[in-house]
């Protein structure tokens, strides 16, 4: 996939944001590499050994570009294998397992993320979902390390903190300490090299630079302006500029969502051991989707963590059917970001995005705090030692 998909990186985000840092690394300037890292520099630190190995073998810039994507795709492969193994233990068919593995690794949104120069989105999503799965299995240390790696890779992974802590049976303070230590260990070289400004900017910036149609605040923007894209070229007619008040609001709002939604989940599922077990993946899915809806920077690869979390939840919590919802949502995401811009005005693109994303978010919320809760309680009662037939009849 990396070899066939990544034929070049001219004009994509890798070229603009990452290639300079890796060029310094393969030239032997480690300090320069660290100082030039972008806001998601933690992912560059994790992928640096692949760049160094390829450069030592004589590979050029294109080889490095491909090589640093390999660990990100491998992370998705491992996530897919973990899902397939769980499906195998539950007697799922080969066809269902093959579909899940294909959606996990070869999803068209995955390929688009690679083409746009953002393989780190794959890595962060795999770490975050893997952390929740490890927490469900009561593997505290593994869950904590994966969570820390996810946050170090990209800051939006803080949305997984609530689901991970809720899924763990105990030692949650220890888990937070291990996750924090892991994050600091990855980011410390960047901070020492002077990349703290880029890291802070990545966590705090909002719609003051980028404002795209696929988000909830689009119609609050002003129309009639000439909007210049990141490539220095004017956007098509119909693009809007964001309101001034939006800039300091959206990213902190997205990060804060994990607190009330996690508390609400804990309250609804308090009667179920470990707050719902695998159903906690539904909360993670909802958080990732809300991140997309509320982010004025929302682009196609932002949807990947949400799609993978949806696939994981549907695979494990709705085993009686193939992951049709994840398949259909992947298709509609592709149409929204890759085809609709050719047919629709920016306002119509925004309306189309909201027409499917808001109902889906509402349905996920209803399932998370209604349907999933009832099913979790029913299963808990059915498996409880005290739930004998006589007691149930009473």
C-alpha cells in the first residue's frame, strides 16, 4: 500500500510540513529535525527509526516518504488482526472477517490520508482504539502506554482518556500516570529542541486560518470574501470566512466534551461492571464524530478515527450482522469529501455533510445513553450469579 499509493509528495501536507524535518534527519542533523517538527511532531519521533534505516541503506527522499508511512499502516494491520482474532473466537465467518480487515486497512479514507501526507492519523487512531481494547481486556499497562503514544502522536487523542479509564477495572490513577509519562517521554526531545511553540499551536489553533464547509459552524461564517487557500490560490466562489469569536472556542470545546460525556456514560452504565464493557467503544465513536462536526478544519482524514472506532464497535457489539453501517458510512464520507465538491457549492456541501453527520451523531448518542445501556444491563442481569429463574420471575 505504501509503495503503490505514495508515488510522490509534491504539494501535499508532507511536502509542506514534514519533508524538511526528515531531510535534516537523513543529513544527520538530529537537532534540526526536532526543531523543525510540526505540531504532530510526536509522530515524527516515533517514525524516525524507519527514516534513518532507509537513509542508511541509500534511499532518497521518496524512499523516506514511503518508509515513514509503513509503521502507520502496520498499526492498522495490528488493529485489524486484533479484531479478526476476536471475531474468530466468536465463530464469525471468513467473509465477515475479511470485510472487517479490508475496511480497517484498505478503507478508501485510509488511502486518502496517505496520499495527503498524513499517515500519522492512522497511527494515532490505531493507538487510541487499541488502548480502549486493552482496557476492556483489563491490561492496564498496555492500555496506558497506547493511550500515551496516541496523545503524543496527535493531541486529539485526549478524547480517548474517558473511555480508557471507564473500561479499566481498577488502578485508574496509575493508568493516567503511565499514559502521561509515555507522552512526556516522546515529546521531551521536541520540547528540548524548541518545538514547544508548534506543539502548543497544534493544540490551540482553530478556525482563524482554515474554514471548510464540512462542519457545524459553516453557516455562521461571512460570505462574499475572497478566501485564499493554504496553497496561496483563491478558493472557489461561495467560501466563507470564520467569525472572529470562533478561534478560541472550538478546539478547547472538543477536548472538554470528553468530561461531560464520560460522566454521563458512567452514570447511565453504573449498574454494569466496568461501565458497559465493549459498549464503551460506542462512546469513543461518538466523541470522534463530534470532533469532526465541531472542527472548522475538518477534512477527509479527520473522519478516519471515527470510521475505525465505528467499525470496531459494530464488529464487537453487533456480531449478528456484518459491519454494514461502517461500510455505508465510509462510502458517504468518500462522496462528501471527494465527489460532492465537484458537484455542489460550498453551502450545499455543508448542508450535505450536516444532513448525514448530525442524525448519525444523534443516533449514536441515543444508542450510547439509551439502547446500549439497556442491553448492557440485560446482559449483566443474565450473567449474574444471583439471576436465577426464580429470582427473575419474582
